C-alpha cells in the first residue's frame, strides 16, 4: 500500500476546469493543490500543465497557450496581465511579477493600507513561443521575452529580451543564441494531432 504523503497529487477533472476558467483547452493537467484565482480571468490552452504548488493570481487576466508548463512553486502575481504563448516552459519557483507598488515616497505601500493611500503600477508580461525560463528566475513588470529565448536559473529579467537568445545572471546579460531552425522543424504541423 502506498503512503499517501509520498503519492503524487491528483488532477482537477477537466469538467471542473471547464466550469470555472474563462476558457480551457483539451487535455489540460492542473493539479489539485495549484491555486488559480480568480479562475474566470484565466485561459489555458490545449495540453498545458499546471503543477502542484503553482500559483496564478490573475489580476487583469492570464492567457496560457498550448503545451505550456508551469512547474512546482512557480507563480504569476502582481495584478497586471500575463501572456504565455505556445510551448513556453516556466521552471520551478519562477516568479512572473505583473505589477508593483510605487515606492518613491509619494504614497504608502503594502496591501494592508487603504487603496486611496497607495499607488500601484500594473503592466503586462509577455513570454513568446518556445521560450524557457529556468528555476528561481524573477521576471519584473512590463517585460516581453522574445520567441525561443532562454533565461538561465536565478536570473532577474527587468527589460525586454531578443528572440532566440540565451540570457543569464544579475545583472542580466546575453550569453548565447539558439538555433531557431532546429527547434521550429520539430513543431508539429497539426497541433491537434494527439
């Protein structure tokens, strides 16, 4: 008999996802102990997976494409908007921050303060097709990560990144390029073939 503490988590049935999400594609895997709030502002495309412990705080809306993976303990938060295009990979404990408090001294900060005394900047994070964001990376508000781009573990992304490039570090620097032809030749012609 398996020990329950060591057993893998259970999946949320597709019927439940269809009932609460803004839209839900086919064969989406979302584990029971992920958190999606509010679900009516979240769209998830075909064959995508939301791992145990992943957290999506939708803010102004979250669009997740097809074949996207959000790994354990990754999160989307900040109250803005986030778009993850097809085939994006989000690694363990990656933070996608779509908004932030204004901390220039002109207002008070933190969610315990009444809203009339706070200033919050909300924006958009877009991660384009085939991009990979590795473990413990933080992506700050108002950033677009180009198609096919890779961000190495532990990086802080505070500006737009060029397509098919490899970035690492803090401060973030380009350390290489990816061969788009090799990757794109492997993309299925018919994304609905499974």
